[in-house]
């Protein structure tokens, strides 16, 4: 007697289990699967599948790199989305803006005051949905100030950050001038900046180094001065709850190459450069507002360069990192490379020069498809779920 055929419900479960195993950085494969038939299309575009897909893969995948360049004709700044997979945003370029930060499926853009004729202006952009929200302008500050800004999820309570790009968000703006540090918070729910908080701390923000977000604090690299050509660094810790600012020392340095990272597991990390070696550090808070730095790995990047390629001494620098992804970006005269801290593997990032600051965009992307009841062919859209 022949075995009974599987029920349609069982077949759907098997199909879903197979599709859930598609790598999240290959969204084109999900799109092709959705185009097989209406049943698969409904499955892939359904909220239940998207939720299970995110939960299965955990950390959002890298969809692209944001880089800024100037127009050759008028010198205007342009932010360009450089894809690293099959995903393509509806609009890859944002004219008149430059990238500042990217977290939780959002990109923070900045336009200098000369364009708007008043204070600093920021905008938050989702490259997947192409939604773009300009924030109210900040007050004008004295000349010769430096700043950093960060975009964060603004959801109350705990959030796994797997599907919060369409929810509330928070922008933190930090500025330094003279011996003074000042901070503002922007809430998307209130659509307004907070009253400023300030503290007396020396130093200015290192412009091209992103901050690290660890638990309820932000960590910024400060430049305090120079001695015999060597930059003196400090790390500013900003508590998002109390809005207090404290200073901690960096790990031992012998040059000007340092970047803070968010390590796997959510701890504070740091990467420094010694000749052709990348030194990875783990930070642990100790009493009296201090930090204990422990070296955990040294990567000989010179040995990873393909045979036949040479690297000009002194051109190696760490130019970016992925939040919690265990990946740092290394810039050289031969281009930019993504380096996995677990395996030591690296790959070249096409379309990004070695001297560029790297701001990675990480988000889940599944095709948003519509199937008409009349049986029309599905048409694709986008979903950041």
C-alpha cells in the first residue's frame, strides 16, 4: 500500500523551514522564492515568516556601506549607499548630506549650517523603505567646535532590535568647545530636542571615529592634544539615563590609530594599530571610573594581503565596525577590507577607497509582495522587517 501524500499544511511547513535557512544577506533568493507561486509569495511576505526569519538569524546582516564624496562640479557633499549584497535602495544618493552614524536599521545624516543658514541640521533615513525625516535645527554654537551624533532605538523597555526601524528613535548630539562639553537628546515621539546638559571636560571629538554603544552608555574618542607628534586620547563616557559625562583612559597606544567598537556580547571593545598589526582589546569597568584593558587578539594584516600586493607603511587604519557583529573595517592604500575578528578572514569592499570612513548599514530585508485575489503576478516592494 502506497504511503499517503503529505498534507498541504505539512508541505507548507517544510517549505517554510527551507526558506528560513536562506542567508539574510542574500535577499534576492527570497524574492526568487516568492515568485515561484502565490502560496510561496504569501508565505515570504507574511509577518509571521518575517518574524521567524529575524529570530532565526539574530544579528541583522550587512546590506551596504555608506560613503561620502564631493561633486566634481559644485563641490556639494553626496552620501552614497554602496551595496554589499543584492539589495538596492530606491535612492542610493542623498545630495547635500553626509553620513554620521547608522544603527538599528536607520542612518543619521548631517548637513552643515551653510546650506540651511542656521544651526546644525540632521536627518534620519531608512534606505530600505526610503523614509526620510528631517529633525528640527539645533541652536548655533560658537566657532571652532567639534561634535558627534548617534542614532538609537527609542523604544521603551527592552528591545531585541530585530524589527524596530519603523518605531521611535533617539538622536544624541554631543559638542565640545573650549573646556566645555554639551549634550542634547532628540525624541522622535516628541519631535523636539531636550534642554542641554553640560560638563567641564577638555578635548575635542575625533571627527571620523564612530562612538560605541554599550548597555546604557555611549563611548566617544576625545583628542586632548599632542606631544612630539603623538595625539593624546581620552574616552568620554556618556550615561544615557543620568546624562552624566566621565572620562576613562584608552588602552596603551604608540600611534594615532584607535577606534572603539561594540564587541560580540555587547561589551566595550577597542582596536588599535601597530605597524601592520591590528590589536583587539576588551574593556572592563573597574572602580573609580576607570577601565581595565585586556589584549585579546593580534591580527597580522600584512600577512593577509594577497601575494603580489604590497602595502605602503603607515597607511593601515581601522575605519569602522559593525555593532555586535564582530567585524571591523580596515583602510589601506589598497582599499578597504572587512575583517572578521573570530575567524581572521577578510574581504575587500568594492567601491570604497581605503581612506574613507566606513559606516555600515545593517538591517533585515525581505521582499514585500502583493498578490491580487484575481491571480495577478506579484509585484515587489520593500520591507525592513
